[in-house]
């Protein structure tokens, strides 16, 4: 069922949200086993057909992808706070739905990520988080692919851009990304210094 995703697209009125909802309806389930674990981020929980459908009272772990995010559920006065990227808070599925309905930027701009694949599918966010996984996957930082990666980085929010740049710096410091041509392209496009991390 993708009714909440369609409702979200209707409420938002944005073509991107509508495209995501339409894509979600037509797309086959994406196996998280095929996705590579990225940085310090936890993998989204894989869901099989045998698992129960989501209930509003289900508690879902939600991870921050950027630092300094907070949310207050006006209906219950519950307050959630993520001080750093990678921090996890537990929210009910009902609170996540309310957050997504009222403030699409929390998930649409990739500030937060539910760590349950069922929630991502239900809210029509599959393509959104595929983009995040793509940007954080070290195997994409090759000379042939770096222009696509840089285009993706340019299109994300400022907060997420900082998180991705910090991940790139970590990859360079760890020696995972060391091709000088790739580093120069990143430096020129994002106006940052990476050679000093080698």
C-alpha cells in the first residue's frame, strides 16, 4: 500500500513528491543486502513479507543524517533531539507520519532517516534515501563517476552537504579515495582542501 505516500504527494503538491510516490507504486522492493554499509551509518532494517504491517504505536529508530535536528510533536508535546549525525531517537510510527505530513523537509531534505525499510516505503522515500546511499558509497568516488557524484552533492541541502563533505574527508584520510584527479575535481567543485588529508 502506498496511500500515505500519495496523500503526502497531494498535501505537498510538489512534482518531486508525486514522482517519488508514483515510483514507489511501480518499483519492486529494494533489498538492503545489495546496498553497501556506509560510513558510521547503520543499515536500514530489511523487511520480509512475513513481517507484520506497521501500526501507529510501533516504535521506529530514526537516525540523524545531519547535526542539530530537533522536532516537537504538537499533538503529544513529545520532543526529539539529534545533536550529531548518526544519533538515533526512537519515535512511534504515528509521530513519524505526523512529522512527514507537516514538515516534509525532515525526510525530503534527508535530515533524518527512519531505520525501518517499511517506513521508507510507506512514506514514498525510497528514491530519496537511495540518493543518500549513493553519495555516501565510497565505490562511487572514481574518475568515471565523480561528475555524477558532484552533481548529486550540489543538489542536496546545506546541512547534508556538510555531512557528505565530512564523509569524503574521512574517505581521503583513510586512503579509500586517493586518486589525485578525483580529489582535484572534488576540491575545485566544492571549494575544499582534500590533499592535506592524504
